[in-house]
């Protein structure tokens, strides 16, 4: 398991209106961050079925990031509240199956927070690097 | 509808953009294109310098018809920028435009991994693989057209809001102009003169106020606030709170059967009113009664009762006599109007500059703000246009102007941004006192003079020639001589490189501006985002500066960011033009990201119904079973129901579960393990 060439595989499921726009803004500002995260865009974090995240872990993801609008700023009023509740519950499920719940993270990055997006990216990659490869990796597929 | 429409076999075309060197500078575009050719379902892959150019778009259209593609992937910039462009190209090739998926390899790749070409290329390959997986499962979608209500609303009756309302109404659109204070006019009506032409502010504003008041196409709703907003572009239902004014208009009097009644603005009521309050229009420097108008030029000329101050003695009712205009039992009223589009022109407030305690505002009598200066120098102001020291009424001979007071301030107390018009109005203030007070010397403490507009730099030279003294340096603190109430301005003259302690008679702080107290509440009602500094966020700073991320809601004036009057009016005209387009078209297309119930899977539990913030879902009886039904016109496509359904029975069009799972699988299970 101790593969020296291991690079974390992290998936970010992010909302169209805030975090995706914030990530675009980080690009415009040329804010550099580690290239280990791949993004999947949804219209709202409320769209994220907890099964998506479990599927990602089952597929061997080392980390999953969910990022949406700040509370009160949701383009759809309250989708991010509902997502946050689901992620909170999901974290306890992850713990129960023996997966470090730090592998799942929810952040709130607005469309004007390009710099924050860079910080979040750097921080998530750092956390996952510290945790090492997911124990589910060898069972993937 | 709920079934996945599929062609026999997905046939995907992948097009990778160089974007000059924006992408090709850090990503090996050829390698990404070659890699795409190895992916399942990919029939053709190509690359081009600029995919968004006409030849680039033609490549897509040609490939669709030649290769009978069922899906298109473009790896380029952000879908938030060019998704509409490439959807059009997809459509031009004869394919449903929703069979298009974009891989963002610029904003979220080449630009943020500029010095890691290998990793960036590998990430781009992953992004293409993820996009191809989704494109393979995309289906035809038909946007829903909805009719647009032939009416618009402008929130905020300052110069920007008035201009927008006039433009809309002149274009034949019924316009509701909502203003929270008793009169339209906004901040501009508080100003004495405008730079650099030195036009009298009221003189150029009041004709516009009258135009707005008289315009048949404008329904003016002063002393009114937005209470609730429902609906979407074309069909907003806006609930307004008409605050209890306590005075009725002639029209309202007629409706109540009072012949020749209603407020004529004569002022007899205010003459007898025993309650005296500071007038906020004069920033508290002049009194007003509990029944009041702000100033003689208010529009509409209708008095207003301040029910917080009113003692209900009834003297005003007696004074009004047969006109019966005063109604001290008035209550707030609510009304709902239907409009197609909305313009927010919410304006600004002055930053509470007393927070910068080192300048002594509110502690020292002779430290005032620029807006207070405007009222003091204005002929219709509390002193009849005589600039006096608040401490003793004397005419000041040495006046210091402190620029960037709370602006360009990174201490965390003030505002980091430039408030943009303070330099120019301070130059104007210097001119005004030189003109009015013989022998006066204005001292302007500045960081940089930002005179960026048309004829502004020339105005700056003129003020220099007129004798204003410019000192480049930030004011550290201001102290007061306790006997004379004169002020000592302590600063560093950064051009001469030495400290200054200057005694002056008066200090004028060019205080920063900030969003109004109501901006936060109003923007949330309309679902508009804000920047980090609290100003409302435009859809795109260059390409869509009047739009917002909420379709059908537009921005005008300072609420989007500090602007002077010409820029505010220009943006208002732009916003009015943008807001009139959907109304004149008569219908808008909504993105077809609706939820669809897969009735064979739906157990009718109804858990989704409470998840929907728009009440778009309901349980219905169908063929003896309870199933969920979506009202498409209400569904905005967030997918919160789809993320929650325990049976997986909700198909979120364009973001369907199999499509998203395919993306996750493509990233984690596909490619080089």
C-alpha cells in the first residue's frame, strides 16, 4: 500500500452559482493551488445525493469535497442548508464504517472568494496527503 | 419523458481549445486530444487555436453532421463563460443543444497550475474523460418558454432608479418605482453642486423628479419597501409594504369620497405640529416636525407623519380642515404586483466615520463629513449656504479636507476599496469655499488624486490654479484646541518627507461609502449575490455588468460598486435596456433542468415535497397510486429533491443521477490507475 508515487484522488462536487464561480475567479486571478482535485459541477449542493459521495469512496476516492454558497446566499434559498445537514449525517456514517470523516469536507465559497477557493484547495490536499491513501482503494471497482 | 432518450450508441466528438497560450501554455493540448481519441464512445477528436471563433464553431457543426455525433465535448474555458456559445454551435450542427458538455481546462486548470505542465495535462485528460462520460448519457431537452409580464419594477428612487424607470416607461413598459423614503431624488438631492461642470444638483435633478412623478407609465410608490419576492424571470410576484404615511393624496381622497380633499403640500399641518425632530435629510443639522416633508422640492409633494415621534394630539387634523388629508390611524398596507423584470438601484450610505476615532468625528464640533459640508454650502440648506463652524458659527478661513477617510483602508476598520468620487467632490468643495469665502485656504490631504473621468483632470488643474493647497499624506490624527476649538491636523507630507502639524478652523472628512442598511435584506429577497465588500455582484464585470446571477434582475448605480453620477445614470440606462429585452420579446426560455418524477419508482412517500423551496412538488393520485408531480413552471432545477429521494425516483434533467455517477466513475475508475 505504501506507494511512493501515490497521488491523492480527490473529487469536488460544487455548486454552479457560488463555488464554481469562485473557482473560476481564482483562475482569472491566477491563484496557484495543487492540481489533485477534479471538479464535478451541479446546480446546487442540495442536488448532492449522499450516495454520490459513498459511490466516490467506493470507487477509491481519497477525499471528497462538497462546496456551496454561504448560508443565506444559496441561489435556491436553502439547498446548501439541506446539503450541510446531509453531510453532517454522512460523516457519522463514514466514521461507523471506519473511514476517517476528515476525508469528506464541506466548505462555503462564494462567487467573489477566488482567494478562499485557493486556500480551500491547498488545505484539502494537505489534509488528504496527511491521511494517506483511502483504505477502500484496494476494493475499488 | 422520464425515460432516457438514447441513440443506439453514443458517438462523441471532443474538441480541445488552445485559447492561444492561455491553455496551451501549460497544457499539452495535442496530448489531451490524442488521449480523447482513446476514450470509449469518442468518434472524433480535434484541437484548434480558438474553439469559440467562427472556424472553431464550424468544426463542431461539421463534425456533428459528418460523423453523426450524439454528443459534443469542448475542453476550453469555463462553461459559465462559453457554454451558450458552444450550445449554439451544437445546435447549428443539427443536434439538441443540451447534448453538449464542457470540460473546464482553463479557469480551473491551466491558469491555476501554470508551473506544473505535467500535472495540468493529466488533470485535463481526466476532465475530458469525465465530460465524455456525461456527454455519452446526455439527452434531448426542450427549454420551456414562459410568457413575460409586460411590467417592470425599479427598487430605489435615486438618480439611477429614476433614470431606469423613465427609460422603461418611455419604452412603453408599465414601471413600478419603489422608494423607501417619502420622496424620490436620493443622495443627489442632498448635493449642492456636481463636478466638474458645477451644475446645481437640484436644478438638474428636479425636472427629472417631476418627469417621473407625472409619467403615465410610472407608478410611483414612495415610503414603500419590498417585503417578499416570489417567482422567476417574466413572472415575479413582489409583495410591497406601503408604510403608514398618515397623509392621503388627492387621488386617495377622491377614492374615499372626500371632494377636493387630500394633501396639497400647503404645510399648515407642520406649522401647528408641536413635535420637533432632527431632519435626517439635513443630517440632523435642521429641525423638522413630526409631520414633515424633507425639503421644498420633494416629489411627490405629500406630507408624512413620523409615527415614532407623533403624540397624536390631532392639531394637524384640525389644521388640515376640510381637505381631511391627515389620518393618524393609518396602518401599513401590503400589495402584490406582478412584474417581468426588476432593477435594483439601492444606492449607498455614508460609512460611520466616527469608527476612525483618531479623526475625532462626533467628538470635535468642527470635524464634519463631506455630506454635511454639502448641506452647509447649499443655499437651500440649514445655513442658507453659509459655511460656518458648528462650534461658534464663525466663517472658517483654513479648511482641511481629509481624503480617503475610511476608504482604501486596510486596517480592518474602514473599507479596502476606493469610494471613487471623493477626490472629485473634495476638489469641488475647495472650489466652492474659494468662491464664497474671501481669503480662505483649502488644504487637501490626499493619497492620490483620482480624476479619471471626462474633464476631471482639467478640473483638478483648475482647482490647483485657484489656490487650493495639496498635501500628499495620510492624516494620522486630529486634536482639538479646547479653548478655540481649532483643530490640529497631524500628518506626514510624503513629498517633502517631514511631519506636519497644521492648525485649521475646520476639517471635512471625505468619508467612505458603504451599501445601505437595507441592501443585505433586499438582495437576499431577490437572490442576488454580493462581493466580499458587500456591493452587489454583477453577472460578469465586463460582459454583463448590469445583470445578476438571478435571471431577470438587473443592477444600476452604486449598489453594484462606487460610481459617480454620470456612471450611475449610464449603468441605469444599460440596466433599463437589459430589463426591457425580455419584456419586449414577450417570452423567455427557462433552462430545462426540471425535476421529473419517475412514477414507476415513486413510492409516494412525499419526503421530497418539503425539500422543495418553491412548492413545486405535490402528491397526486394517478392510476390508483399516490405519486409525486412536478409543476415545471415553479421548478428552478436546484435538484434538492433529487438529492434526497430515498427511492431515486426523481430524474433531474441534465444533472441526472446516472450522469453524475458516470462522471464520478469516469474519474476514479477510468483512465490510468
